[in-house]
C-alpha cells in the first residue's frame, strides 16, 4: 500500500516541477536556471547513489558517449527548452504538452526498435496528439496554419523531443547500468555541459543574488523533482512492475494543472480540460499494452 502512496506523491512532485520552473523562469536566465537546478540535483543524486550502491560505480569506455548523450538530451536540451518555454507558457499547458512523451516514444520505438504497434496504441496516439493540439492552440486550431503559435509552445515541444531522444538512448544503456546510475551520471554530464553557457549568462555573479523564491524552486526541483521522484518511481517499478508504476505518470499533468491553479492562479479553461482528458486517455491506451515503461521525468 505504501508504494502506491509514494507513486502518487511522485506524480504530485513531478507536477510541481512545472510550477517551480514557472517561478524560477521569471528571474533566472534559462541556462543559469538549468545549471543551478542540476548542480544541486547532481550532488543529491551522487550522494544517493553512493548510499544505495556503497560506492560510485565505474563505467566502461563504451558507456561514456551514451551517458554524455543522455546528459545533452535529457538534462541540457530538456531543461533549456523547459525554462525558456515556461517564461510564456502556463504551467498547466506545459505539463500537458510534455505529457505526450510516451506517445512519441512508442511511435519511434516502433520505427527504430521494431516494437509492435497495436491498433489500440495507434488509436491512443491519435487521441493523445489531438488533445495536445487542443492544449497547444488553446482550442483555436487555426493557429497552426496562420502561424500565431508562440516560441513558448515550440520550446515546450522541444522538451518533448529532448526527452524522447533521452528515453530512446536510455533504452540501450539501461541494459547495462541501473536507472539510478544512468540518471546520476547523465545529470553530472549535463551539468558540466551547462556550465559554459550559464557562465556566459553571468551565473557566477548572480548566483548569490537570486530571490528566495528561485532558491526554493531549485531545492524543490533537485530534491523532490529529481531525487525523491526518481527514487520512488524506480522503487515502484521494482515492487509492482513497470506497467502499473507508469500509470501514475498520468497524474502528473493533472497535479500540475491543479497546483498551477492553487499556487499561481492559472485558470483552468475548457480547452485545457478537454485536452487533459484526451491526452490522458491516449497515454493510458498507449501504455495499457506496454510491457516496459519507457518514460520518465526530470
């Protein structure tokens, strides 16, 4: 029973990352925000890895490039897009766009890894993408053709592409490394890559002058969004299996939308509700026949 509570809290924590990101993006530049988040998260993750593994495991030469690629996609790319997008896109809408990750992972897994794409999955993909389009366009589908979509939406969709790449690369490396080690080492790799652009933004001069709200956001993202969220997710996979554990990810955009309403005062519009129902239904159909979870969150 306790594992189900942890998985539900995990979904709430991951939903809260969009609220924290929205708050941080008001005062901190994107590269600096991404670097600060994962500088703190990397420390937590390495300590956690040390405690659970008894040491920091060594990696093979053949694993170095994949780990760097994981860092460049899931840490560097995802978070630069994340903080750029949240400057203009509401937390609720952003979370629903990102919630389409499993759809694109399923589609590309079918193409690249020859995984079987059943009729139910195809229907799920269609329903979920339709919901995402409604969310992205706020119900006005003509925005797609008249070019009135903003950069914010494109940045958030960049999060989706980055995480899809991260997940597909991880498919290969997770056969040899545990999820925690992969997350920890890719976090370090991404943090190192973010250092130079963050430095050029002036992170070393501004680091001590960030408002208290930004610091609280960084700690939340590092501790709750990264360490506890990942630990409980993979604990869930171990105890009840990937299929059941991954279902709880469907609660992430719901918790993000509710938290955004309660904390940020963001409105819950009709297009958001309709989009949420379609995205959630499509993701559920796509995952319901999956044997392995291929979606995570940072």
